C-alpha cells in the first residue's frame, strides 16, 4: 500500500496525493523562502513551474508596504 493511502486510511482525512504535494510545496516555500530548493525537491525543470506555490501572507504584505517611503503619510 502506498504511503499516502496508508496515511489517508489511518487519519480518516480524505486527500489526494496531488493535494499532499501542493501542501508540502506551499508550506516548505513559506518556511524556507527558497524557491530554487523547493523547485528541485518537486522535480520541476523550470522555476516558473514552482512559482504557482508562491503566495504572500498578510504579515509579509504589511511589512513590505510599511517599508515604502512616505507610507506613514497615507
């Protein structure tokens, strides 16, 4: 039996291997911020294939906006 099938059966949570792969990629990218390493771990031949997993978190957006010159005057 495949690992994902055993985990699904043991946990009672329904998921596909694609969803598991997507979750791995998203969480690993958020934690490491290393697009290249995640891309290689997924076996992608081009970085743009991995870019779909990039999603900004609200705290990251807030920090980026707060660094803009003159933002305090808004």
